[in-house]
């Protein structure tokens, strides 16, 4: 959490297909059951085999007990999901 925002450093690496995901459309943050869309992506643009940057979310209550970062990817049957228990 920085300046009232939740920031996630992200890195993607592959050696098969270019990474074309638009994280502003395919990522979401769930805090205590409420879903939030990203506020910004600062990093590498879509394409290539290596991408990294920071995905930012704003407006999330600071007292959240659980958060989950989800990234939905084309061609995958379910989203990639990362969970944190904060309390």
C-alpha cells in the first residue's frame, strides 16, 4: 500500500507466445468480497516475451482482512489467483 493505493509489482516471462494481455481489462482485485478494477499500469506495453511493471488499485478500504489478485488470460480455463490474509 502506497499513498492510499495498492500496488503490485508484476513480471511475466514466456518463451512460446508474445504476452499481449491488457492488464487494465484482465486484472481485478477482490478485497473482502468486493471487486475493484485497476486504476493504472506503469510498465512494459503488450507484446514480447518478457514484461514487467506495477499494477495499481485505488479506493480500497485500508482495513481489508483478505485480498485476492486475479488475472484472467485468454485460452485459460480459470483466472490466475493470488490470495493474502491480512488479519
